[in-house]
């Protein structure tokens, strides 16, 4: 299994993005919503596959970025991000 970060900018304040969030939760049950516009997901799928699932749930001016997480990472974040990543290391 691979871990991906999904970062997005949803620009239409009047749009209903519930299908976007539902797709994230339903397709990727092993997930962590750790920042306002960032999720981590664990899947066998590729970044391209993830984008295909999410792309039709947003509008033309919105942005989505998907990248695989590697061992070379660092950051300053609060909450359960590092704890969640550590549980992934144990499961490999």
C-alpha cells in the first residue's frame, strides 16, 4: 500500500462540495484529514487513479494535487498526523 497526500483548493464559496468529501471517505477508508485542505490516504491506487475519482466532483477553477508520500518528509503540524503515519509504518 502507498500513502498519498491530496491537497486541494475549492474556490467557489456557493458550490456544494459534499460529493468530493464523500468520494474521499468512501474510496479511501484509510484516511486522515489533517489540515483544512489536505488529506492523507492509503491505497494501492496510483495518483492518476485518485485524481480520476475526485476530478469530476470539483469545478473548473478548483485545484487538486496528489502526490505519493515517501520516507523523506518532515513538518511542523499538530494533531494526529505523525501518530497516523507511525501506524502505517508498523503495518508494512
